[in-house]
C-alpha cells in the first residue's frame, strides 16, 4: 500500500532525481578558482553587473525579472531570535523571465555566539523542482556582497581607481575581509595596499588586523593597516582615503563629515560604499554627509528607501539605480563625491549561484 498511489510519479521522481547536495568544500574550491585569476574576478563582477541591470525599476516593470518581498526574522518589527538581539535570518528569492533557475537564499548571522551561516536553494523553472542545494554556510552571500560592492565602487570611480592610495574600512568582521579581497583583486592599483580600519574599539580593530596578517590566504597578508584616529583626538580619520566601505549593522552614524575629506579641488575625489543597512532602522552614514554628495546611487530604489541607507533621506530626485547607469560613461573632471548603498539583491544570489554552479 502506498500513500501516493494517486500519483506514482512522485516516488519515481524523488528516487531517481533527488536534489544535488553540494558541500561547503566544493563551493570553497570553486570560489578559490574564480579568485585566483583576473578573468575569474571579472566574471564575478560581470555577474553582479547583470544582476544590477536586471533589478532596475524599469526591468521589473517590463517583466524582465522578479524579486519576492524580503523576509527578515529577528529584527524589528519582528521579535528577536534566541541567538541574540542582533541575530537575523534573511530570505531572498528571485528569478529572471528567460532564465533557467529560480533561487531562494537563506542567510543568517549577527548572533551573540554564532557565526554567519546559510544555504542556497536552486529550483528548475521548467519542472519547478528543487535542483540543487548549495550548503554554503553563508559564504556565497559574503562573496557576492563584496563582489557587487567592489564592482560598484570601480564603476562609479572609473579611471580614478588608478589614483587611490589608501582605503578606509569601517567594520572588522567577515565582510571586511571579503571587501578587501575583492577590492585588491579587481579594483585597486598594485601600489595601493594600505587600509585604515575603524571598529568599535582599538582591540577589535587590532584583532582584525592580526587575523589578516596571519591568514593562510596569501593576498590577505599583503595589506598594511592603520588604526582610525578621530580628528578630535588629533588624528587624520579617513582624510587621506579616497575610497571608504562601511560594513556594520549599526543603527546610528558610524561615518560623518568630520571623518572624511569632502572634495573641494579639481583633482580631488571621494567615494563611499555603504553596505551595512539591510533592514528597517539600520543606517551608517550621517545625514549631513549624504547631503554633501554629488551623486547618490543604490542597487534598488524601493529597497534602499525601505531598508537601506537612504530610508530616512528625502533623496528621491537625486537617487539613481546603478543598473540604469552601467551603460553610460561615468567620468567627471569636477570635484566628485559619490555614495553607493548596497542593500542586497535577490538576483545577485541568482547570478552568483549560476556562476559557481558552472565551476562545480
């Protein structure tokens, strides 16, 4: 007797074609291969450019792509999880009209005593069946976030990337490591290997620096680090940094006008990529700093205003989506100060899953 005698194909499908379970070791190996060459890094950047372009308001209105509402557990207005008040589990799902796959990604982190974790489910658009389970423990989210942000900084700065001499990093977690890796691999000139680090304390900054210096991944050990010293304490803050990435889950400003050198001369420039805000109430940049910028860019306008860096700013007329700019030249000879907000796109997960799957 079978409980599914009404449809004998159920047992046949489940037995003959179960989802492919991809272990973490295979995913890490595929990522190592991509990172080992400039072609591989450029492939990562190209995948994220495609995601940006498919996620614009125009693309969604034209039915080119679909991203489902983001679900976030553990953060306001939802009750906290038992892992801690900072813990969250985020679910993003997306697909493109003519694509082969639909991807649903679960990423979790921020707990008191937990590390980042996650899994990526890849469905077949034709059969609707679960095709692949990528047991990535959240690393694909880390890498696609860093790749997307590095690509955004590279695109918005254009040729000025060649003039960068020092990078500013706010945050000392896993994402700080991956941001520096992707910036080094595909954005910065060879002579730029100095980063100013700002975290919640000197000790946490020093811990991050030591982890990088003792890393088994050789490129991590190339960096020279400096502690952030505020202007009020007689330091230079980020005044000599032309590129700054902020990577914290903060709900108050971690970067203000006093921390940076606002461009005022023809040869000066500054770009900030803000990564941390990904749920309502989170933000990293002082509103006065945002108002100083010549250009405000984000991955998705509705998402950025709901849960990203620009949720509290009246910047509708000034705010542009990166995917709408990528086919236009972006060079300027005027004093230039740009800010990019990354709140994270479901189609970035789709494209990263597609790219990694080809290497498995």
